[in-house]
C-alpha cells in the first residue's frame, strides 16, 4: 500500500509540474510556437518532395497518353490496311479519325508510307515527337513545353506498332493532351496537399507528444525555478525515461538541487558573516581594552611576568589585527601582503609558543631548517598560514582516539630554499585526513577533518598563499599522518631596484 501511495504521489507531482509549466509557458499563437513551425515545415518539405516528383510523373503521363492515342490509331490502321485494295469511304475515315482523336493516320510498312485516313491536311506541323526511345530529360522538357505553351499547336507523333517493324504516324492537335495534363496536375496537387496535411498532422501529434510537451515542461520548470529557486516544490520532476530529454530532465533536477544547496549555504554564510561581524566588532573593543591593560605589565619587575609579557602583547596585537581584517574580509577580500625578508626560524618559534604544547600531551614539535633561512613574505599572513596548519596537526594528535600507548606524536616543520622559491613542509604523525575532507580540501564549511570544524583554516591559508603567488598542496605520504607543502617564490626584482642596490653596494 505505501508503494502505491508513493506512485500516486509521484504521478500527482508530474501532473502538477505539467500544469505549472503550462501556466509559466508564454501564450503565443498556434503557428508561432515550435509545434506550429514544425507543422508548417513538414507541409513545406512534403510539397517540395511532391514538386520534385511531379516533373517525371507528368512527363510519364504525357508519354502514356500519346502512346494510347498511337496504339488506338495503329489498331485502326491495321484494320484499314487489311481492306486493300478497297478504299475506305470518306465518312468512315472521318469517324475513324474522330474516334482516335487525330487529323491524319499514316502507316509505315516495308519502307513505304501510306496515308490511310485524313480529315483535312494541316498547313504546317509545329512539333514532331518520336516515341521510339525518349530520354528522361527530353521527356520532361517536352511535357513542360506542352503544359506551359501548348493548346493551339499541331503535332506529329510516330512510333512502332508492338514488336514489329511496322510504324504508325498520326497528326493531331495538342489541346486534348494539354487539357488531360492540366487535369492530372490538378489531381496531383490536391493529392499532394492531402498527403502533406495528413502526414504533417501525424508528425505534429507525434512530435508534440514525444518532444514538445517534455520541452515545454522543462522550460516551464526553469521559469518556475527562476522565480523562486529556494522552493523545493519548484524542482523539476522527470518521468524516468531513457531518451535524451529524460537525461536532460535528470540533469536539470540535479542542477536545481545542487543550486538550492548552494543558495542555502550562501544564505547561511551571509547570516554567519553578519553574526561574526557583530561579534567581532564587540570583541575588537574588548581586545583593545585588554591591550591597554597588558601594556602595564611591562613595568612589573617580576621576572616571570617580563618573560611572558612580550608574547602576550604580540598575541593580543595579532588578535586585534585579525578582528580588523575579519571585518574587512566580510566586505571584500584579504588585504594584499606587505612583503619583506623575514627569518623563518624565528616565526616558527612564535608559532610554537602560541600553540603552547603541554609536556604531558606527548607531542613533539621539531624544526628542520637553518636559522638564517629567509623568506620573502608578509610576516603576519605567513604566521597565520603556518599556525592554522600546525594547530590542525596538534588537534589531530591530541584527539581522544589517538591516546594509545607507543604512538609517536610529532609535528615537523621543515623548510629549504631552492633558487628563488622557499618550500615549507608541515608534517604530522596523526591519523590522516578522511576521504570527505580530501575531496573538499579547501572548501569552507566542507573541508573540515574533525567533527565540529568549519574548514575555514585551510581556506584562509590557501587564499593567503595564493596572494603571495605561491602554492599549497596536500602531499601523499607512505606512512600515516598528514603533510602539507607550501611554496612561496620571491618577488621579482625590478630593474630600478637592481640598479639602486648595485649603486649602494659600490
């Protein structure tokens, strides 16, 4: 019973989608729609085909008509010839000519020609036609000539009698021939119109059923979805077919669902951005007050206070700077890096101090780089990049599932310079990144490797690295853990700077 209910529900959704599509489909005249245009095109093409067929058919009709007259005259000529040496009476000749529709009948036999019957001898003959062997093009040309210019001409027609060597020649007017051809052309025209209309109607209903209606539903669904893309009822519901339109419908459904997810994420991001901006605004004021109070710690004579006071001040300064950048990020993008030569080892030590790794955690922090290694970068932005990656590594190493005995917990930050590029590697021995996090590595709110994470750290790190003209990538490693490689090139030196430095060194 539930299966039947689902089928009826799907059918009802299809009917509703079709009705809605028709309501959104623009009202237009019958022949201005696609179906009407197809109807007219079908009629036109069938009529064009009939016209192409008409020329050989009218030529064939003309030859058959002449052959019939010639055969009738031949039959009469054989009878008259059998009466030799008796001459046919004049009245009987006239009746014979009227019956055959000719003016004169000549029999050609044994190399001689004999006039068998004649009503009146024409002064001249306009055209002569030999029906022995007529080429197709010549036959069509003669048919068009008779159809257009005939009606008042005297013609001579001759041809063989059966398979014998006897031939018959007749002289006649072409008026009956042209009249018969006009009747034939009229009948062909009427029949062509009927065939074209009948065929076009069948094609119209078939195409309208198979093609036009699905296209109309697709168009209506697009218009309906465009009017309110967040409404789930406006998603296109296909009929489950296998043809190209059914595949297009399924792709449209998939695209609409994906777009709805994206719009929902954008709406959530906008709401989150507004909330973060409000919270960040108040947080900046609180941090500014904390900064003023922390400045007084410098005057305290306690050695322990003097050791951690500068680090606390730098941390609060960074926090104030971050809150300001977050507010500007909500409006546009990250500010461009203010690059200068900095010692990377000292910056890594600051990251290590901010992480504040507890001894009882069992996590080691290892630096593998020369103390004099310099990188051309914005110190604050590079600090954020490395701090985000090291913090993610520390969270992976100290997660509840990684507390087993005998497990080495280590974060390794290594760096080296190759030419004008500094390569920085952040490696950990944690559980590694799950597949979903790898597929959405640098996507905000989708690339988090832990429950409750947002994935913003990697997104921010990637944006800052790209602002430096560098690259950041996840490195495949044979052992467990996660490894990121950052490559930051030096700024290109302009010719003016090079000359100024050369003059300064001299």
